[in-house]
C-alpha cells in the first residue's frame, strides 16, 4: 500500500444557496444521515432560511467555485479544476471547468500585468465583457475596505445555458 496525502477539514463552514425551494423540506427532514461526500464525512447544519438576493454593481467573492472564464479577470490567484458538474442516475458525469478561489476577490477588477508594455504607467489589462449582474446576499458580512460591498453568489447550473434572472 502506498501512503498518500489527504487534506482534512476540521469545523468547516459551508453556506449553500439553492434556487429550488422544494428542497427546503428535504433539508428540514432528511431521510438519511447528512454527509459531505464520503460516508465518514458526517455533517450537521444549524440553520435553514430563505434569502432574497439583490443585484449589485460591485461585490466580493470568497472561498468559492467560479466559472473558469472569471479567473484571468481576478487579481487574486485561483486554481483551475475540472470536476463533475452533474452525475446522472446511471452514474455518468458531465464535466465542467472551474476556478477555485481560496480568498476574497473584489468584482469587477482590472487585471494587473507585469511588463505588459514598454510604458511603465500602462500595465493594466481591461476586459470588454458584457456587464455582469451580480447577486449578493444582503445579510452577508461587508467587505472591510468598503462597507457597501457584500458577498456575491454565483449560481452554478447543471445545464449548459440557463437564462439569468432579470435585474
């Protein structure tokens, strides 16, 4: 047997946002032991509540999984990961690519590049994306640098294209 390194999390905190309110009852009265993946990863939760997200022009993401296209638009480092986005009833996965963010990152940002151009005063790269509607949890902690900035929520989907809620 070959030893391998495994990361163990003690007292992790997970905030889960779901859009399907019919799942609320399943969380209130689970049929089985609640686990995080493996059967020995028991968990408990302390609160189930409905939160109405609000739109914002700026926010922060923190310790989360984002779509991979967002990674170069952040100053903070991310880790590119490929993982199942959906596993069908026959146990066949549909794969997705994500950016794992291990810290707090403000959005929107301008990416800073080292030695991008000969002009030392012009070392920024801006992306000409369509404006992105950010959905924030109004009950989340404020950013220490700007008390008006709250935590943004990215709602991942199982399908390739889902209409965004109208702002």
